[in-house]
């Protein structure tokens, strides 16, 4: 993600290889405002679809890796939301969907307004938890 912001600042938009572009257009047929970026490891498309901001990620061998969707905390599945709320106030929520399972990247803040990054799998099991 760090490289993503560097690319935006450098206005380093690209056109991806045709297999990636074809897959993207098929999978995300309703995408609008699509911008492509690349580093030495991945291709990423930043776009909007159905009023959600998304980032689709592909590797250099043209394979789809995942799509991240920025959602409001109210749209989290009930079990995930309940688990996340047990940590603190939810600030930002992202669903990471790789077509097989979904993980959740959540930024929350505690009662002292300290922010944390929390990763939960689709069952609500904590994958990663760190102070920001």
C-alpha cells in the first residue's frame, strides 16, 4: 500500500497487460473511474463500483490476487462487527476478498483515542493486531 501512495503522488498511471485488463473488465464490468498503477511486484486498479471504492490486485504473472473494498462499519457482517467493536470505536473497514475467503482489515481507536490495525478472518479469528 505504501507504494500505491508513492505512485499516486508521481501520477504513475499505466496500462496493464491485456490478460489482466480482460479479466478486470469481465470481473468488474460496472467499474468506473479506473486508474491503474504498478510497481515491481503487482498491478493495482483503483476504481469505484456500485458506490464502493475498490482496489483490485494482480501479480506480474497476470493472476488475480484480491479485491479490497472500503465499507462503512455498519456493513460488516454481524459477527465480525461484534468482535471488532469489542476492541473499540470502528474508524475504517475494508473487506479483502480473494474469491475463496474474505478477511477484514479494520482500523479502530480505543478509549484513549489511540488507533490500531486489526485483521480478522471470515470467522472473526484475529490474524494481526498492531498499534498504528
